[in-house]
C-alpha cells in the first residue's frame, strides 16, 4: 500500500469496535440518527433486521425506516409488524418516476428521513446483530471530520468458510487500485452496511443502481479527502448469493459508475452474456442502467 494509505488504515480502521449504545448516546450531543433498510422482496429476512435495530429506537436511534422498492411479496407487512415505518419509493419525491435499482431507494430515503446521521443496512441479512449499528456510528460520533463509515466482514459463500464478495475482489478492488489508489485500503468498498452524515449524502449524486456504494466512496474521497472515510469490522455477514450472470450485470453497473466518477464517459446499454440452452451457447442480453440522481439538496430546493 501507499504510505498515505497505510497511515490511514492504522488510524481510521477499527478491527474490534466495542462502543456501547450508552456511550454513543452520550456522544450524540443533540444529533439525531436514522436507520434505513432498502428492501425488495425480502419478507424472509427484513423482520429480523428490523428486530435487531428496534432495541435502540428512542435512545441511540431516532427513526427506523424500511424503504420498499416495489416488493410483490409480504415485505411491507412483515417490516411494519416488526416495528419499522415503511415508506414506498413512490411516497417521496413523487414528481419523479422511480428508476429501477437499490441506489434509487437509498436516494429517496433522504427525503423520507431527517437524521443528522444515516445508517444503511441491507434487508437480506441473515443473523444480523444490533452491534452493526453501534459499530458504524462510532467513528461518526467520535470524529467530526469523518463523513462515511464502511462496514467490512467475512462473507461466506454457501457452505464455504469464505468466498463471498466476488464482485469486490474481481471488479471493485482492481478498479480502485487503478483509478483511485488512495482507496485501496478499503476492505469492503461495495458493502451495503455503512453510515454517513446527512450533509455529505445530500451534497452528492446517487447512482440509481448497484453503483451507489462505489459512487459514494469515490465522492467522499473527492469532496472531503481520505481522512473523511473510516471503516469498522462487523464480523460475519451472511446473505443470499447471486448467480454469475446476475453478478455480471451488477459488475457492469459498478464499473460504469466508477468510470464516470473518474472522468471516463459511461453509458447505459445492453450487456451480452451467454447461456446454455439444449447444449448450445446462446446470447442473452440484459439492459444495464448507468444513471445518477442529482444531489438531494438540489431536488429539495426545486420541490
């Protein structure tokens, strides 16, 4: 690693975060916290994720919102029953037709919440822990110069002890090492568990799809520098694993966002992959959207 990256890693990485909720409440000093769970057809897991955040509601956490992205299963009912406030993506910024993708609902969640600090947790987590929230909030409450905290973890692949995070190792990490080497010390650049200041989140564009995480990472570095970024060890993160074809489309969105943030023009278009049908390899095209939503401050001003 570069010497600057080694120094940052030593000072801004928490391998064993041990803050208690009571300690962090004392550090809030009037600041409020929103926890947001983006969800699309997550009826089997969203209730458990809500349940581990609920004990913090009213003390460390001021609001808990599930942002639904058009679920067709019982996600909305399960999340509500578990104690979350559920917001449909069409409920906020209603004058804009929703774009497909995770980044779209994260962006809209800024208009649905009011916390000075925002924690994002994926809704497909298996065996989630309350400590995820406390770990992610620690650096933000301790250091006023930190604007984005990324969680990192071991990601099991089915029954193996490791192997998850394939897009991270095969796409995101090589891209960052090439385009923005100062970010080479980030363990999980694409992880869905992270926290940030509202002031930062509302000041930058959001990629509508899977490029949202790498876009925010590149933007916090561009706007505030490496010292505004921190990372914490969350242990083990279990979630559903996707097929290689699905990961290919995801990778295409991530690459498009990263290249665009680094000055290389990237456009939406079809991604051609190949599948076996009756012993033959046949082309299969997927439309890949590479699009940004503008900074939320601009949208609120116009609205």
